[in-house]
C-alpha cells in the first residue's frame, strides 16, 4: 500500500502522536456494531491502523480481547505506539502492508479494517481479503468500515465529491463497489454476512470465513 497518509494530521504539541478527526466522530458507532460481531476472547488484527486512535479506543472498550495494530507507515506505527502506551491488551504495531502476501503474523481470530479500502490501490483490498482468508479461522469475522458504492442505492452527493477528491489525489484511490469487494472476498473463502448502514453515509461490511 503506497502513497501519502491522508488519514492523520499532527496533534499540536503531542508529537509523535497523530490525530485523525474522523475517529472521534465514528468510534462509538463502530464499537456499538462490533459488540455483536467480535468474539468474546481472542486476537483482533487491525489492518491500516493509521494514527492508532481506533485501536486505543477499542482496546479499552473490549478489554477481554487482545489487539494487534499494524500499519506500513513508520510514522503511523510511532503514533499507534504512543496512543496505545500502557494498554496491556495491545501488542506492538506490526509493519504490515496489506497489498503484499508477506504478513508478519500467521493467525487472528478477527480482522478489522477502518477507512483503508477507498484510500489505497485496489491491490491493497485484494491483499487484505487474501490475508483474511489465510489467517481467520472458520466462521471468524472480517469487518470493513468506510464509504462504498452499492448497486441499486444512490450515492450521497458528499460521497460523490469525496470520490472525486480521492481520485484527484491518486487515480488508484476511490470508493469501491460493495459487489466488487464481495466477489473478490468469495475467491478467498470469505462470505458476506451483513451490511450495516452507519452515520455519515458509511457502511460496515461483515464477512465470515466459510
């Protein structure tokens, strides 16, 4: 997964910790949905953890789970470590690029990915799905959060504008069709279980390892 890291900005006076403003707006809604999806115990791998704020919040909200953050960006990993400092159920962040097949982890009970699919090349999504197919046990969940296009559903004007903005920054980025993600997931043994509508025209896609 290459390109700049548009998902974080520096938090004034708290370097090296970064701040992604969207986190404060969506973390509670995401946690509420995860309560019905995540296992009661085990390891959750977060792909593209970005600033680390989601991981820190969710590790506190789900203390019975162990959390494994990851990010290919060294600045992101530094920020993750800073946000998660002192949390006993969070492991040190991994240098993991979803687009590659060489992941430094061989198992996880669940995988979470927030706001990566649209801000990365399609190859990163394909790599994420392939990795989930390798790591997740039978019936384990893969949870994707972010804005998507859906056949038969109008795309919100704000999402259309966001898509244009993303493609102007990198033509490989942009909102993906849910149907394309589902088709690619099936090739890796991952079946779509549900689509959850979220605030601000976002979705959560829940896949299970078949």
